[in-house]
């Protein structure tokens, strides 16, 4: 059966590659990478990081046929200086997120005011898949999404309390009681929103998932920490304001609480780098570049699968080795995104009519469920269509698309500026 499945996937993706349009041979995505070092925790060498980046590039070629993705390593930087510069607590962006932030050492999570918001978030997955994250006794008690919320937050809080009690080998607490700004995922959201230099950040600090409004089951039910994430970084224009972070804390820590089956295996440095590059970093690139969300119902061996079975890094990596080909359910995301990237390429070449055709195709091809808000992304495509028509001096159609952009996302600041410009013209 396994070999029949392999043959089916091979034929499926051969047909896709033959009949679909690809990016031009000279197309490149060069991503700036930095390592933000936490000097209180174990570190890694520049040589290891370069190997990890090479492994990620190779995996992206296998999963998405992405020969155009390349990394530029910019070296090590201070985690402290990064947060001093970019964590803007007085900003409206921070104030919007602050109500959803778990307060370290408070001993409680008040999620009731956000119950409906949380329920809406969890409904993007079928109840059947959510139940699989719990043990069998709890599964039998879960009948509704409200039940999921109840049991999820019980476990979530217990994980948080446990982590807050953990100590390092030197006796210090893992989560510093006075200075823990690096450890908050909400704080990372803010810092990444304002940073302007990097497309990918690698770090080894412990990052707690403290956004109670979006309790990703694979995150909060495991260790309530973040292994990686994609972020809004509006000042990074390469991928329309998107950046990513990869956290290697769990791969380096000697704290027994975080020990996983792969820790007990004899893993040499080469395999260690492969696991990070191919299973962890490449997964985040799937979010960042192709906007593929965390999925629980894709075929085994899918790079983007975040189901319970693939939570162990070693086992997840071995699944990638076992099924070395693209996932058919990820293909629509890849093709839609590449159509968008092709349109951007044509715009730079001043081939505006061709770009318009590709933007329209990208709009039609884009799946409804994305790693970013759907309305935000579609508004972006409409905005670019308006710009393309304006380049052709077609003010009326440009106005039509900029209005569609603002209807899709009234908060699109670039669209607002372009709309005002068109009105004055």
C-alpha cells in the first residue's frame, strides 16, 4: 500500500509540474537571517546555523519545488538590544494585544470574557481533530467546543504553573520573576511588528505562548511554549510584511521536564541540524512564504502537519524522510502564492498587463483558510491590482479595485493612501 501511495503522489505532482506555470529561472527570494542569543541559556555556533539554513533550503525544494529560496546569514545579535529597540509598549499595537496576555505568576487565566472569540478560533478545526489532543478519558467527556475550551484551559494553566517553577542548573528560575519580557509571545508579536531588518530570527530563549485568545492546541497542550512562528513585520517588504522566528530552546535545554523521546536517542550533530533545518525551520517557511496554516488533517509526512503524532521532533523528521515528496493538500497554497509572487515579479519588470492577469488568478486560487487573516491578504491583492491599473493610466478601474481593497480590509493603510491619491488625481 505504501508503494502505491508513493507512485500516486509522484504521478500527481508530475502532472502539476507539467501543467502549471512556474516562476522564472532568475527569480530569487533572499531572506535575511539573524541569531538572537540568550546568554543565560545554551547556545549554538555560526557553523551549525549555516548548516541548518542549508538543510532548510533543501527541504523546501523537496516539499514545494522551491529552488528560489535562499538565506543570507547576518550573524549573532543581542536579544536584549533587539527588545530594547523594538518592544514598544506604548504603541496602539501593544495595547490592542495586552488584554489577551497571560500574566506570569498570576496563577490564573481569565478567558471567560473572550470565550466566543476563542470558540470562533477553535472552530477552524473539526471537533474530531481537536479531541485527539486529549487523553482517552477526556475525549469521552468532550461533546462540544465549549467542552474543548474547558479542558484545554485547565491543562494550559497547569503547564504554565509548572514552567514558572522550573529552575536552571545554576538555581535561577527559567522564567525570571522581574525581567521576563523575552519570554512572552505577545511581546514577540509586538517586537516583530516594529522590527525592520530581518526576515527570519533564530533564538534559543524560552518563549511562552501567552495569547489566550488563540489557544493553538498543539502549542498550549504540549508545553505552552513556542517552537516557531510567523509574524506581521510591515517594514519587511520582501514578503509583504511577513517574518518568521524559530526557537531552539527545546533542542538545547537539559531541563528534564522538556525531555522528549528524541533526547534519549543517539543523535549526532549532523542529524541534529537536519531535524532543525528540515522539520522546524522549513515548517515555519511554509507559514511565512506560502501562508499554509497549521493543519491536522493532511497526509502523513506533510511538512505542515502539527497533529499530536508529529509533536516529537525526531519522529516528525523521520516521517519527512519516509515520505520525501510534496503534500497534495498543500499544493493549492503553493500554486496560489507562486502566482502572486509571479505577479509581483512582472510588476517590477513593468509588464503591467501580465501582472494584472496573474494577480487575478492568485485571487481566485487562494484557499479560504490561511495562516494570515483572509480579508487582510485579499485586500493586499486588490491593492496591487489598483496599482497596476494606475500604471496603465486606467483611473476608473484602479478606483474600482482600491474600493474593493478597502471593503475587504478597511484598515489597509496603504490602500487608504492610494485611494486618496486616486481621488485627487
